[in-house]
C-alpha cells in the first residue's frame, strides 16, 4: 500500500469516529514527531501493539480486501508479568466493497459488535480436525444472549447494536451489506496477537507492505520508534 492511501484511510476512519462522537484515548492523536520524543512510560503501547493499524492482507488491493482499525487496549501473552491484561478491545472500520477473508483464531475468543453505520455480514463455518473449513455441519451461533443454529456458510447480519460471539476454531469472514454504508465495528476479546493467532484459509499475510510516497499521518502499531532514555 502507498503511505498516501494509508493516511487517507486513517483520516476517513477518524471522521466516522467523530461523526458518532466516540472518544479515543490520547495516544491515538500522537503525531509521528511526538513519538520520536516519548520515553519508556509508553512501553505498553509499543509492546502490546496498541494504536492505529491497517491491513490489506498482503494482497495490495485495500479497497477490496482489507480495513482500518485501532487497538485501544491489549495484554501481551509473551510478557504476562509486565502486562497481565487478559483482554483486548478494538475499533474496526469497513467501507462498502471491503472484505475480511476467512479465518479463525486458535487462542482468542471475541465478540464482534456493530457499533455504528451500516450492516455487517459475518459468514460462519466450523473447522475440521485438520483445520480445514467444514462446509457441511451446522454452526452454533451466539448473538446477544440468543443461541441458535444455522447451515454452514450462513451470513449472519448484524445491524447497529448487535453482536456475535466468535469462539476458538470458528471460521468467519465479514463484509458490509451492500447499500447500507460504512460500518464501525467494536471487538472485545482475549489478548490479541495478530502475528501468531490467525489461521487464514487460504493462507495470506496480515500486515501491508508500505510504499513511502508521503510522510505518515499517524504511525501504525508496528512502526513506533524505540523509547528515549
């Protein structure tokens, strides 16, 4: 992705957050220049990969495959004594036409919540013992206190305020329902580790390759400089 495309995507997400009057923690407004002078008091942001994020799943087609997000809070399973939080929280922004590919998580369970905007469609499948997609067996779905069963491959529609529980090993993808407008999603989960806990089917990457065609508007969560002593 070009840095100019990333900058535009982050500004677009910020605009929707302002529209729905959602307040973000202060670090989400730090500029790249501010980050150059910050010390070890902000190690949690660096070590737990808090802050702005972009994914195009390494496909180079962000407007079709990918979305923008912010990790607001998170623990770190590799450093549990320093960071004992067992939970994470994110905001995700998807435009019409964007898609998050089929995947499951080995470790974390999560609730995906439609916070504002249009409708989101989440397709669900069970996984097989060999970790392939089970395209036959019915899927148990849990949405806002309701437990029900749907055929494999069903797209569950979430309107604003609705959520779905995604448990370990549950394959899911998601996209905006056409004609309903961009969506702001919330995610509440166990500790998140996007480097090790995504089983994509078919396999693909998670983070973009960036072409620097202009200065960054915000640093992404994997771009923070080392702390000043």
